[in-house]
C-alpha cells in the first residue's frame, strides 16, 4: 500500500493538488480497480465518507486532468485515470471506452492509430467513442 500512496502523492503533487488522506484514498481505489470504476463502487468501498466530499474530489480530479469520465449511464458514472498528457486545460484521450454487456466492466482500449473526424465549418476539440459488446472473459464463458 505504501507504493500506491507514494504514487498517489506524486501524481497529486504533479497536478498541483494537496495530497490529503481522502484524495489519496480515492485515487488508490480508482488505480486498484484495473478498469473504469463506477461511483457506486467507490461509495461502497469508502467507509465514513460523505457523498458530497466524494463528488468534490472527483470534480477536482476531473478539472485537473487526473481522471476522466469513461462511461455514463442512467444509474452510474464510471471514472478512469488519465494519462500523463492530460492537464487542467486539455484532456487528451486517443482511446475507445468499451463496456461489456455481460459483466458491465468499462475499460479504456488504446488505439494503434489516432481517430480523426472532420466536420465542415466546425472545430472539434474532443471525440468520445464508446463501444459495447462482450469482453474476452465473458466471450469465452
């Protein structure tokens, strides 16, 4: 756990955020989840944690380029860690968000080539691609 805490503290320091115990705890949980983590799972794993505090932390992490929204549905929002290139000014994600229809895992699938779309008379700043289907574990079952 000490390694994760050091990693979390370093990341928060790079993003110019105070490394509070609660921020470190949220960041450690998201990192350990190994896929995009739903807010409901975060709430279930955090003892004695106020929902308002959790949402403030998540919003701060979003604004500073620590996490991004990987999937939103009517019941939950899924968050995943950003890469090193994300900042408070710009989230740079060249990947597809894949949601398994069976186990409901949401994962970021990185692409070999950049997705480029041109729309006449419009300036595109961000493209979000979401795919659904069956992950390798569920496909094999």
